[in-house]
């Protein structure tokens, strides 16, 4: 009888659970567990596990044929530790039991309605949402709850929102039309720009990926710098990380307070007046045409005055340079409050950055 009732998409190895009205193949203690609802044979769950924990891509669709099945499905979803979102179908990626990404869809073969990246149990990374009506939380998982109102969606509604989160906090939001065209609804919302940064956090700013992430969210619509890599820049540890960002197109062309058009400038080869030395290589220029040169023997950055042909100490590292100039540019474009940036530079001991800020 069971064989005759078997839906065509259910494999012959699956067994029928009459009480749950489900077809089962594997269980919670197996490396793979699959469930199909009866009589349609629609996939309810396809889960892989390692050492008893969810691991890999998990498919889930809260499908029912009658209302009496809804409560058991919700209970099963909760027992599995799956998140809640705008649709009842999801592709969730787990790593050793921890949720790292989830994509909500109207159905498995449809485009994403909501995509969320997580780290250590909180939203961290990119979030994409195809805007639509929401009842309650837009996303909820293990104590993490995201309300749609956090995005302050403008009217008329954009088709899609792309947001960047860091450790659960919203950093920036961009809006797009249905054809993918960015929508200009005002300046990019910078809800956090590093005002609470401590001196200890400056070291490793580039290597951690913070520079690339901040540049992307501060200036999401700016053209990207197109420069080849520089062996001289890669001579210092932070230089290797910076070179990778430049070559991957992660540095925006900012132009107002500073830019990277002089990146990789060979001071010895070009016989730069006053800095004709093999130890110097160009990194960036400020709005008045002065250059910032990396001293590859020390890892420090000097400021080159083109009219005098002189160099003067500027930053003790590329990390300080990248952190400072990005915020000088943002303040010059009124994306962040100049007075608070000045106070931050003073607290961090970034004297040259403070002086640059006064020029804009």
C-alpha cells in the first residue's frame, strides 16, 4: 500500500511515517536527513550533519496540505534551529552547527527574497532584501531579531536594499531599482564611522579588511581606482594587504581630499625632486597635489611637498594613513561630522590627519 502511494519524486529507499504524514530518508543521527510531505512529495527538509550538528547547505520549506500540519512544521523548524524570515522556504548554510548564511525564497527554484550573512550568531557582512510587506521581524534567529524599520525604506519603495552589517550593527544601506540601477535617495547612511576607535585598533586596519569594507560603504557609488600592483609597496606587511585591495578594485576614487592616482609611483625611477630615493614609493595624494610616500625601510609614511621638494613625517604606518585619509575625505564630503572626526584624530594622536582635516 505504501509503495502504491509513493509520490514520484520520493526515492524508493524512503519510508512512510503515517503519523506525521511524511516520507523519511535518514534521521537526525545520520549524515543526511530528508523529508517529503504526502501526498504531493514536495521536499520539506534536506539536511546534512557532521557529528550530529547541521553542517553545509540545508534546504527547508514549510509546506503543508492542511492547517493541522502547520503547528508540527513550525515546531520541527524550531527544533532544527532554523531561522525565521519573510518566506517559508530557505537555503541555510551551517558550519559545525552555526548558521553562517541564509537565503529565503518563495520556492527552491526562485530568486532570493532575503539573504543574510552571520558570524558568531549575529548579522555580520552583507544583507540583501527584495523589499516587500513584512509582519513582525524581517529576520529572527537564536536571539537575533532584525526589524525592517531599521532600514528606513524611502517611498516609493526601492526594489532591493543592500546593507552592510558589522557585529550586528548596521553600517550602511544602498537602494536599487528592479533593473539593478542604484537609486539616489540621499547620501549613503553612515550610522557608524569609527568614532569609538581605540589606538590599538589602528594596527591591522588594512589586513583585517576594515579599510576595504569602510571604503566600500563610505563611497559605494564612486568609481574604483585602476592601478597595477606595486612590488615596492608589497615590501612591508601592511603593503601586501593594501596592494591586494588596490588590485582587486577595492579602493574608490575619492578626488576631493585625497586619491590613490599616485599609487605605485616610483620615486627613484621618476627622479622625484627631493625624494629621488629607492626607498620611497607613492601611495596617495591630497587635494592640493602633495603626495604621501611609503618608506619601505621603516613602513612609515611621509608627506611630500612638491613645490619645496621636501618630505616630512606624516603617519607611522599605512594603517594610520588609510584610516585617516578615508575619514578626511568623508568629512570633506559632509558624510560624517567634521568636529567629531577632529576630536577622534586628536584622541588617537593623528596630528597630521587633524591638520589635513582643517584644509577642507
